[in-house]
C-alpha cells in the first residue's frame, strides 16, 4: 500500500475511542475520530475515509445514520459496525443496509484488525477497479473513434475507407477544405495493420520545394548550406507506419518525380546522396484540388496521379450532408465540455440549430467547429444561442441545392476564395488570425491569396 489507509473511528465512549486510536495508529493507519454520530456526519462532509468503524448505539445520530451518510458520500466505502448490546434485529438491519461487517463487543484486537485489513483491501481493489474501468473506457473510445456522420454520401465514403484500410493500397482522399480529409486518413491508419505504428504526415503546401525534399527524402551533411549533419527523411523515419501527404496538389513537379520513384521503388535517395535507402510506408494523400484539372493545366503529373489514385475517397462537402449538422454540432459541444472538464455539454437552442442548418458552410466541418467554439465563448450560460453564432452564419440564405454529381472543381475554387475573403473580413484583415480560423498555415494562406489574386 502506497499511502496509509484512512480510517474513521466513531464511538461515544472516549475511552474506547482512545484505545482504538492507539491500536490503529500502531498499525500504520491514518486515524480520524468522532465521539458522536453527529461529529461523524460533519467529519464526512470534509474528509473522505477509506473505511469507517462505528458504534451503533450512540445518543442522537447512531451507527446506522453514519452508515447512510457514508453511502451518500461514496457507496464503496466499507462500514464496520460494532455494538455491545447485540440484537439479532439490528444485526440483520445493519447487514441489509450494506454494512461490511457487524462486530459484537467485546472483541479481540486481532479479530478487529483482520476485519479492517480485509475491508481496506476490498476498498483499494474497488478504487483500482474503477480507475482501470475508466482507463479502458477512455482507450476504447479513442480506439473506436469513428468519424461522425450518418448521411448517405458520408457513410458511403466511410465504408470504402473501412474496406481499403486493412490493405496496403495507396489512397487519395479528396474534398474541399475542412471536409475531414485528415480525420479519414487517421481513421484508415487506425483500422490498418499498421495501427500500432506511427502515423506521420507532412503538409506539402507549407514548405518551400527544397525544404520539402530534404524533409521527405533526407539529406547528407554538406549537401546544401545548413545541412550540418546527415538527416533521415520522414519517409525513412516513418518506416513501418503510415505516411500522410497532405495538400499533395501543392507539390512541385520536380518533387513529384522523386515521390513517384519513392513509391514505385520503395526507396528514397537523400538529397546529395548517391545511395538509396529502403522505405516501408503506406501512403495516404489528400488534396482539395481537382487533380485531373491540375493535370490538364500541366501542374500535376499524371503518372503520379495514377499511382496515388488507386482508391479515391471523395469527401462530400458539408452542404451535401446537412442531416449530419446536428450530430456534428453535438459532437463538438461534447468535446468542448470534456476539454473544459464540465459534466454537461452546452445546450443547443432549437433556433441556433435552425441557423446552422440554413447556412451552406463553404468552410465545411472545420467552419462548423469554429462557429460553435466561438458561440460557446460568446453565449451566456450553458446555452448555444442563435445570437451567439457568427454573423456570416446567421445572415445566410437558405442553403443552395448542389447537384452531387456535378464536377466539384469549377465552383470549388470560387467557394474557397469567397470563404477566405469572408474570414479575412471577419478578422479585420489580420492574416495570421485568419490562417488560424481557416486552420491552415500562414504560408499556405499567403499562397492562396496570391493564387486568388487577393491583394495586400
Ligand atoms: N466526420 C467528422 N467527425 C468529427 N470531426 C470532424 C469530421 N470531419 C471533420 N472534423 C473536424 O473538422 C476539422 C477539419 O477536419 P480535417 O482537418 O480532417 O479537414 P481537411 O479536409 O483535412 O481540411 P483541409 O483541406 O483544410 O486540410 C477538424 O477539427 C476535424 O476534427
Ligand atoms: Mg487537412
């Protein structure tokens, strides 16, 4: 036992109380005493013992009252009752009401100590059990964390993800910004045979070309200024695990060639090196661009595309799965409550839910998550009110009907551009804050601003 067992002794005879105190102190217990039932009740308000040993007959509150109070505080605390005038009736009652043991005075110290030791062990076991159960539950929910959504278009993608997960197949995950591409990539990893190995990732849009190459493939000392020692590439370091190439559409054609070779040959050549290194990674890639369109523009290599596109998961935009809005909203509010350590998630006013359902969510699930987090800060009390939702969400028209079969690309860039403008406006032109709200790197935002011709 690491910390001493805390015992509460209750008896109205001070002589007995003192004897018991000395006895239990000598055995290494942490001893609390109360010389009346009433004193015991108030002691229980402030301190939680591991076990309780109480006389039954006391003026005022008796042993059974003490026991009732203990149950209230923690039903797992064992209570041992003792009495001089044993009556079968009270004995039965005591045990029926959950006493751990019923002792008749006078008793031998050995007997008392043995009973208390057993009670303490039972108590510690229960505490430990509870802790383990909690721990297991926590692990379970983490392990089984399935992306949220039961709309048809989303469930179809999830099912496909579940089918390809246990294979070694390369998967291309496409979808607008904030639709959950990374969420799905992690889900695939968790369901795969590589689940107990690392999930590593790199955002291909966040680094300049030369840095991206040295990060991916590694470099040897002296291969460029700043390369002061040999460095393994991420693809090598991630061996055995899953490697997620985020924003693959941003990769330069030269790096694309090297990546293609790495996938085909299962080896990489570090920058500046002549020898190659074996790799063993499963590749998942994500893009919010239409890569076929990029191929037509000459910005993406078709050979790499066909290599990555063995399986393509197309994540539907949120506006095409509006029936998931409520589910997602409640999921995020629950997560928020957990992070804040509060027992109850905030309530979602019906009117607020209506507002959420009317908006068309160009920033998809991420935008929904951000809107709720902000509303949680703004809204009074434990409610998410419509008034607390961001202006752009509240002031929206009914959602457009979007044809699911329509090619997503022509409108996608338009939507992204509009969304960026919106967020920028909401953040009063502050780009780093806007990048944060958008959930992208400031460098990615700058690139997008350039691309969309959104000037200084
Ligand atoms: N189905 C879902 N269930 C629960 N959370 C989700 C789901 N989809 C998205 N999210 C949440 O929404 C946010 C955006 O998801 P994610 O980062 O996976 O999107 P993305 O498609 O990779 O976006 P981007 O293109 O901007 O990188 C994350 O906080 C994620 O946890
Ligand atoms: Mg992402």
